């Protein structure tokens, strides 16, 4: 208030001086001869365009309700906080985060909790309408509504209520402890614009879910960019959000190109038609870096170290290969893969075999290393395990069961290289295997992605904590939108341990649970850990602001509002 008043006084004083000087100045005279003097206005600043390639198109906007891809939801949605390059929480929509020291985070004796978030002043939706605490309370009602097929109900399922004390104050009641209660980031209680869709939700929930609001440029969010054009199967274009909570972004227009063929992306990057490739393989990234050595045309950024996993199908689906329900068969399949050779083929010189989701540099790795089960490349051991499970060598070198049926093992994936390699190794062990590439419309078909008959490869999936929580599995009830547990693994002990990661405020308890989770996963072969992915992001040298990150679960767009583009094509 004081600063505003002072500015007004200064402005009034300066205006008075200008008027006085103008009155004292001599009258202007016309030029004696020659043309009228020319004045040159500064050239308007050129609008910047950033083109980003991602492999698949989202089925809708809002990652709580639709399965997005490539962490792109952080482009158009904003949360209370964001996680920086070290995974530390930073205020985004929130002015500050709750703390037990100032009473904004209270843990009660019965395990229930209360957290209070204060929003930044003058927050706005992308249409300029005020964004208030009521939008968070409305979002909680949607996310906790069992009639709405939410992709992931955590952490909302741990809450017992969300109320807006006033436009800038949100009070969250927790039915049990939750370690992340003070750092609600992307996909955690993300607000929804009540002024646009609140009435529709109240009147007709089916119409609410099927509304064109989610799948067209009608969408209004709180994130860095607002969608302006959507060419189905081709691209999605965004304009900078002038109301973004951290200020107007450095890029005026961002265009996402949906290109499933990564070799096409590489070619277009070399032709300067694409600026950023957010899901390059290490081999492709190294290829581009080598091509750019002379002209310094681009850079590689390592956003995170993820783990490539092989998922097994535990749910009864069409053509289900029930042999994978036998842990001996799952063990055999892992023994039959030369993962060291696979790592070199897929990751080049950066390839590293993973026996656990935790890399060797992790502080927990020494403890985990002592308890996990390992499956070194050993075709003989693989065949012995198959025999124990009732699969013996038969004609043409294939293993068969007592009825003479061959062990057919499909490997579904979005990338053909690693699936082809795995299928070839399995053939050497007598498994009738073939890769099946998920392409085109199937990439966006959540039910298809969740209904693989035997195994499915997910490159760079998840963080260090492997989410096989029963409630996260895809089903008709959530429209098959659970991507973390597509094989529908279910184990009460895993659920208990996973729950501790969400509720135990004592870090020692969480660490003990993580160690036990890795022991359980590897001994039961709930998934097969294959190799570590460096998860590189490749960008042309004209793109500035991308940062290397020391994160478990990388999001290439975590600081996209800081990106800039120096030159234009």
C-alpha cells in the first residue's frame, strides 16, 4: 500500500515538471527546407515458437482423469508446488508450504492430520477468472467421487475433506498420515475450474466426463500454456499463459508433435524442424550429439535415471498366457535374457543392468543389494526352471506342456529394438516368442495397453518406488487408465509396504519398507528389472533453460516456463 502511494506521488510530481517545462519551452519551428524528419520505431519483438516431439497423443487434458503422456500435463496444469531439479518442493500456486513448526501442519494423536495451504494473491485461470480455494475443494469432490473414473486417487483417497476457509486458504483434513502432505505437487489435488464445469458435474456426471472441455481447446487450466489448436493425430499447439503463477513463460507458442517413429524425430531434429525430443533413447541421443559435434547444434540433458521393466499379465484377459502366473516361468524368462548385451544394444556405452530399481549410487543400495534375488543370464537354468513348471523340450527346439502346446510368449512394447532382442533370447531357451509393437491408435487405447496376453515392456517407467499397488491397477471401473500396474499384480503384503511409503512420517520406517519392497518384488518376480534408462532429453542449441536434474522420477518439462528460444526458423 505504501509503495503504491509513493509511486503515485512520484508520478504526479514528474507530470507537473513535464507540464512546467513544456510551458517554458520555445514554440517549435518548421524545418527550413528538405523532407520531413524521419523517426524509427523499434521493431516489434518476434514471437517465439518451440516445437517438441512426443511419441503419443493424450486421450484428454487433465492427467487425473485421462492418461497423458510424456509428463505433458505439467504444461497445462499447475499444482500447489513443483519439484525442482533436486526434487525439493518449491511454491507454485501456494504462497508457502505447510510446516509443523508454524502450526499449518498438525499431526494428531490418532494419526489424523490437518494441513493448511495459503495461495498466492491474485491467482487466475487461463481465461482470467480468479482461481481460489473453492477450485481445490471442487477438485477434491471430483477426485474422491467413485462414480468418476479417476486414473490415480492418491493422495485424495487419504483425505477426509478439503474446504476453503477463504479465497486464499485451503484446509485439508487427512484420515491418516501421509508423508507428502506438505508438498502436494503435480497430479496431487490439482485444481479444477469450478466456474466452467462445476454445474455440469453437479447435474450430469457422465456428461461431465464426456464433455468436449477435456478434449478440445475449450480446456482452461492453470498451467504454463493454454491449448489453442489440436490437430488429431498430428499436433497440439499451446499459447503462453499470461496469468501463470510464476510469470509469463519465456516461449510464446509451444507445439507438441505426435511422432511415434523416433528415427523420424531424429531426422527432423537434424533438419531443424524439431527443437526438443523428450523421449530419446540413449543411442539416438548419442547419435545426435555426435552429428552436432562440429557445429554444436544441440545438447543432451539427463533428467532422471529410470528403470526399464518387463511386466507380466496377472489378470484374465483374451488369449491370456497363464503360464506367467507360475513364478518359476517368470524366473526362467528373466534368466534367459542377456541383460548386459541388452543394455549395450539399447543404451550404448551408458548401458547398465538393473537388478533393482535403485541404482548403485542410491543410499539404500547397499541394504537392498543384500536381500534381493538375482537372475543372471543362464539358458541352462532357464530351461531347468521351465521343466520344473511342466514345460519340456519338444519338436523344433520349443518347450511344450503335457498336451503338446508350445509356450507362446508375446512381448508388447512401443519400441521394437529391445522387444526383438528379448524375443530372440527367449527363442534360444525354447520359448515361442515374438515382439508386438504398440503403434498408432493402440498407443492411445488404454484398454488395449492393459490387456497384453503375456508380457509388456515399459521403458523408463516409474521412479525408484515400483508401484504395483492393487488399487492402481487398470480396470473397467477406471476405464483401464492405470499405467503403473498394467499387469494387475496384487499382493496384500506389497500393498501394506507401499502404504507405508505414503503414510509413515518416520523416514527410517519408509526406508525399511523400500528395502522389503525390493526383496518382495525380486523374489516373486512381480516385474522383471532389466536395465537403467538415462532418460535423456535432446534439444537444439537454440533452446535455453533446460537443466540436468538429480531426480528419481524425471519430468522433462519441470521448469518449462524458464525455457527460451534464441533463434527462429
